[in-house]
């Protein structure tokens, strides 16, 4: 099945536990026995941000809910060049979001597809395209796990969003008329984003984000921090530390 490695943990001197994101089954923990041995063919395959084809053994008594499955085989299935610089930090940011917000064994094929598309955009190393891709991924992630309301209506009143007005997207109240204390986003942008999300095309969602990147970054960061219960993700802290060193 198609998969990406999100994280890897040492299991023993020769083996690894992998947290992988699959299209068919969502997040799955997999034991890769012998993967750390010098002669193992898995060493050059089990890399982050590369599309893989994995097969792993079923649990005893066909219990698919088992926490850790044994990896049977892994093949490279194509992908872009390895990420570097800011794109590498952004890739790990995506992985951290998936690790913290997705339950195991909960498939999200739409999210899998936009994750793959986002990695392709990150590999281009174009900052504007990268920011649009990140905002699009965050929107789809929040929508897929049920934390993003309909952006075309005010959540409490169910009145249609007016293109010429400014609105807030509050983690605990959804879309509402903005006040001076809010990070506002235009109604036209919200309507466009909702239309793109319903259409489902990755490029359409990224294009809808492009006109409101600064506003979306602030609004979506507040949404994610609220649901994560943490003010700063590990990848963001590492990036800040690296920038301070430079």
C-alpha cells in the first residue's frame, strides 16, 4: 500500500519502529526488523518524504487494530528530490501535525493525496508556492478531522458570509464578524476557500490561499495551537533556533 514515513524510533540495535501514513489505513505503526543492519536493503528505502509501497503482516487472529505490525517489504515508489533548507523544516512540520492530530488506523485518502502534492510543491523551493501549499494543507487537515466549519456562513447565525466584510475564524466559535481584537480575513476570501475545498482540487485550494497568505497564516496557526493545546510545535522551535544561530 502507498505510504510515507512520518517518524522512526530505535527499537533495538538492528531494528526500527516506523510511524507511517498510508492512504488506505491512515497512520500505522510498523516494526522494521533488521532495518539498521549495514547490509539491509531497507536502509536506503525507509526515508521521509519519499512515496513508498509497503506491505506488512496481519495481526494474530486478523486483528487489524493491533498497535504494531511487522513490515514485510518496502519499495520506493517514486517522488521528488530530498527536501533541504526551509523546505525540509516545512516537511517535518507537516509530519508533526499528522503525528499529533491523526488517530491511528483512521484513513484519510484526501489528506494523503494533498500531503503528497504538498511535498511536491515544497521540493520546488519557491517561497510563495510553499506558503500557499502549507496553508492549503492546514485547511484540508482541519476539515478532514472535523475542526473547520463551513467558511461561507457565519457559524452561529448561519447567515451567508458577505464578500465585502471582514470575519474572524475562532477555534471555539467558528466564523464570526470580526472585531478589533481579531485577525480578520475578508469574506470574499472565505467564500473562495470554501468553494475550493468543496471542489477538492489541490491546485484550486492552493490558488485560493494565495491571495490571503498573511491572514491565513495567523488564523490557521491559532486554530492549530488551540486544538493541539500547545503554543509552539517542535519543528517551529527548531527553525527559530536555527535562524537565531544564523
